[in-house]
C-alpha cells in the first residue's frame, strides 16, 4: 500500500462513511452518492478493516453508529464542513458576478425566462447561469446558488422565501375545445388526459386533482409524459386535456394557444419558494437576484390577493 502523507484512509471510504452516518442508512447513502448498495457496503467494510474497528452496528431495520463511528463522524463532519466552506469561498471569490439559478424545465421556460429580461436590464453586470432539471436531487439543481422549488417550504438545511401560490385547472387546444362542451369533472373522464409522470412527488397529478370530486379513474385513457412542456405542447395540438398550473399556462392562454376547460379548478396544495443553503452565504449578485425574484413574487401574491410572503 502506498504511504499516505497524512496517514488518512481512503477518501472514497471516508466520503461513503460520511453519507451513511449523516443519512443513517446505507440505502439512502447509495442514492445520494449515485452508486449501488453493494458498493456502499464494500467501502464501509474496507474502511472498518483499515481502521481495525467497527463503525456501524447492523440491524435488520437499518444501521447505527458505534462509539468509534460517532467519534469519527464528529471529526469528519466538522472537517468536511470547513473544507466545503473554504472551497465555496474560493469559488465565490473567483466569480463574484456569477449566479446559478435552478428551476424545473417548465417553470424556467414558461415563467422565469419571459421575466428575466427585466432583471438583466437592471443588472447587466451579473452573469446568470441556469441549472434546469425536473429532478430536485439532481447535483446541478442541489448545488445552485438559488433554487425555485414547489412544496411546503420545509427542506432540510435550506432557507426559504415564499414567492407565490398557484391554482390548477384543465386546459386543451382551441380546436379540441370547440367541439366539446365540458363543464363537470366527471365529463373529463371521457377524453384523453395528458398525464405527467414526474420524479418529484410534490407535484399534483390527475389522480389527486380528480379525486376531490370522487371520480372513478379505472376507465380513464391516460397519455403519459415525463416532461410538462411537451405535455402542454400535446394539449396545444388538440391531443387531449392537460392539467394547467396557472403560473405556467397563463401566458399560453392569453396568446390563444390553450383554453381553459370549464371553470373547475383547485388551489395548489403547495406554493413556490425560493431556497438557498443555510450554511452558504449568498454573494452580492445572488442577493440582487433573490430580492428581484421576491419582489416579483410579491406582485403576483398581491395580484391574487394572497397572504404576505414569509421568510422561513
């Protein structure tokens, strides 16, 4: 074995141990690290062998740290946090004017992009980068300076500001609507429904939307999509009925690309939030973008007579 100057064990093993200790689960650690459960188990076993001690007690319901594991975790966590803060500070110093904003594909293309021109005019010195992903655990999304997220506003180790509420109603193409008179939720079951199969369980789908009216979904004809923008495009082309989130379809309705189906709607159970890491201070550029997004969200909330936003 090659001699290591600092007499440290494998950094891969230490990183794997850190994930297992933080999450309290080998399975969760494998998901976070993007490796198999077997790979995680092997790394932990190799680390225990190299250190000549047991770091975890294995139970059929999970794992727990031993006293040696607790000692290692305390030192390792503190060290990793200090390294992470310094690395982030170095990145920030190198590119003070850069800000990365994360959002879903639909939100970025239908809500954020049409509004960002106003921000660029106010702050031409700020360079905006975009992390677009429909997976909230995507590394690019997670590591962005600011994230626009949908949900209840409670995410671990994140600070949040509520931007606005939303409402959900059926939409379809103009030609599809002309020949069909749909005013009741039960009538929707007779037509193709464009269903989004996403990776974020927080989003409301047809099942939840229709269940509030007691609709029987056993005979529904669903067309499935994994991208909301494409589902809306299919609705524009008169291929069926999609669920429209008002914040993202309002402009399409105003331009005559989509029309509402009936007057039925529901309030979205969650809200849109702006979030950032509580342990990572925002740069001046990121604060400018945060404040601008909050002001934009406040305007929407006031327009919809919604409650005043709260900092969580």
